[in-house]
C-alpha cells in the first residue's frame, strides 16, 4: 500500500496548476502551501510537489471512482490545454474492467487516471 508520493519539478507554479486542476474532481485539495505543496482529501495528505530536478521516467496513477470521472478528468485536461497521451479506454489485457486515460504533466511524466469498477 502506498502511503504518499512526492515528485520534484523545476516549475512549481505550472506543475501545481496541472495537478490542482486535474485532482479536484477526485476530491483532492491543496492542504500544505509551504516550500512544498501537499494534496489530500481534507484528512490525509498523500501527494506532494517540491522544487527540484524532475525525472520524466515516472508513471503513476490516481484512482477514479468510476469511468465517468476518468472521462471528465481527461476532458478537463483537454480544455485546459494540457498534454494528452491516451484517451480513456478499456485495457482488457490488464483486466476486464481496467479503464484508464493518460496525460503528461508539465515535466513529461505519464499520469494515469484509472477506474477498476465495471461500467
């Protein structure tokens, strides 16, 4: 089980905008606003941004409650002008209900929004 994740970025303001925009539909909000920026659900912090050298060799996924949320987040990313990677779709080679959409963050990391529930 993952407790929290911290990523580094050379452009904290731009990357903060990307994640704040796309994580809001999942109930995330910014809870820490210091040298690092921390996100959570209001009770628990589990995602942090800090300034530093970024590695694009990272892929991680945020769980969405349903397929409609995956579609909505992808549409929000498109409207915001963020870099799209793969449109939401089923990935039955992973499992029959694996439904995910992918975007690239400002540092070119592959960010996935996924739902494991049936339609």
